[in-house]
């Protein structure tokens, strides 16, 4: 169950912050808000709006979700509930 909670939290979704961690065309380390997800010719794609307003497009598999640091000793399920409380 902890692994499932971690996988759900790390899943890149529309509206979340993400960073480019892989790929060649968009600089690694580029960070922004995911505003679009859709199927492309070669799999799922994502549109990312950077903090300076630039729009970049990349494969969804090139992105990692940006999460705040998880407190030491806290499980992924508890961390997920904690983040949900912060958003509410």
C-alpha cells in the first residue's frame, strides 16, 4: 500500500508542478506547471508552462513531479493525507 501511495503522489497530472528530468530537446531542470496532457504519435505528451511564462512540450515520461520534502519517518500514505489537508 505504501508503494501505491508513493506511485500516486509521484504521478504527473494536469495542474501539478513538474521538472524535466530526461530527454534531449528541453533542458533538464526546466520546471513549471503542467497545463496539458494528451496522446501524441509516440505516446503521452505534456505541455509545461515555466515560471517565466514560456511554454515547452515534451514526452510525459521525461517529467518528474515536484513534491515538497517528505518528513523523515512519515509514510507515503500519511504524507499524501498531509498534502491533501494543505490543499483544502
